[in-house]
């Protein structure tokens, strides 16, 4: 179904629909699909069509936080062309998700984290229009493995969000202008730590993990882990129990 009216010229204008082949995928994987453009009752010039990968991010403004639409990547689908009256075009696209794309296919108590494709159009003598298609971004093996290890130790995912800014582990830093934080809390609430926040930073053939531990009676601290190519063979529950004294 065509979802957005591109422009109204006389009695009818062109329409667009972005169709995704694989809206369920992981960071770093390739998203494919097509943009369908259907001409209306008059010829229409379209300057360009871009697809933008977007999420919602929080940033501090004074003494409160605001949420903004944060771009993560983009692909040009078409340069300037004219869609004739009644004409239909299919414009295929390929967009590789960045390795740092926020993961939202997770069960938790916080608000949903949207990740979507925004269809951006430049249209001659007409206002811009948009088309929004949600993605379901699943955990990478490293993320799934570490979250499972925390589960074994009695810690569950409570919420996750995206912060505007840069996260660092040593000389490794995020590159998208934002980073995801996953907040974990102990089952039962009797731990000396009241919450743990995780940030995953892919780099090369490994993933660096920044851990921020919030102690119940002060003494907060940071810890960094590296999950290399052989991460699957490691006992991460034992590693976390030792490093965090869980």
C-alpha cells in the first residue's frame, strides 16, 4: 500500500512506498528493499530520494533531558528524475547497518527504543514528504552472550536508551555521535550494587564493553572488558562474578 502523498498537483500527485525485505536484522547486517514510486495525474519532478537510518536519543539540556531524532546512516536511492503521470518505478536499495546500531529487540521494563528508516524526498514545487518504517534490531552474539551471563548471576535487563555523545574504552570510541546504554538491575534487589550499565563498542574483530557499576552505598566504578574472536568459548558468568564481585 502506498503510504505517503508526495505532492498535490491539480487533482492528484505521486505516491511513494518504501518496502523492506528484512526489517528484522542485527547491527552490521545488510538491509535491502525498494522504494516504489507511483505517478499521479500529472508529471512531477523529484530532486532526489534518500533513506536515513534513525533512532531516538536523549541529550541533557540544562536541568532536564530531551529526546531527539538521531541519524545513524544514509543511502541515496535516486538522483533527480521525473515521474510521469500513471508511471510506476521500483528503486532498489542496499544499506549496511553500522556495527553500533542500537539494539531494540530486547525484553525490558523501559520505554520502547525505535529504530527506523526515514524516506526523505526533495520534490520540485512541493513540500518534502516522509515515510517511516520500523526496524527490529536483534542482539549480536556478543551482546546476547553477556546478557545471558548476567542473567545467570541474577541480573536482568531493566531498560535501554541511546545517549547523544561519545563513549570510550581506552583508545576505542563510538563513531555515530550517540551510544546505547543497557541498564541492568539485580533480581530481588539485595545486591551491594543497585544497577549496572553496559555500553558495547564494536572495533575490528572484537567488541569492547564499558561497564558502569552503581554501588548502593557509594563507591561507583567503571570496568572494561574485551570480547575477542574466541569469546564464545569463555565462561563470562565466572568472569563477571570475579571482576564485579557478584
